[in-house]
C-alpha cells in the first residue's frame, strides 16, 4: 500500500519504554523519549504536556520489516543515510503532533 504520509505513532505508557515510531514502506524507525526517563503517563495533561513537548528523541533504531519482521537486526549503523532521513521525518512529525495535540485538563484533586 502506498501512503502519502508515513505511519506514525507514540506510546507514552508502553510496557517497556516510551517510544515514538514511524513506518515508511518496509522501513520502521523507533526512538525512545529522553532515553526512557520520561515518566510513563496515561494521558497528556496540563501537568505532563511540557515534558512531552520538550522530550528528546534518543536511542534510535532502524529495521527493514520486509526481511526482518521480528525487528531482530538494528540497521541504524549500516543504513546511516536512511537513518538520517527517517530521523528527520520522525522528529518533524513528533514536533508537529506535540504542538497541536489535545491536552487534557489536570484531574481535580479531592477537597
């Protein structure tokens, strides 16, 4: 399937890490948020939005799902040009998403 934009998603409360991912054709790029130090959150609220917006994309990995569906071999070191291009797209999409995302009001504290 040809897409005009790559698939893009973010997990702020994944089992293992907080990750940002993008798939373009058979290629998938993953990045951790602040090296995994961003606290896990269920929703982006007024209190958590600044951290989410300022988070750095780190520990980037790259996979060719056409030959490695299980993501066993990180090709970031071997595919440096593709890594640079996809990293730039991933960064742009993440910044665009966090700039325009819905921010939930903070839950009211009981009196």
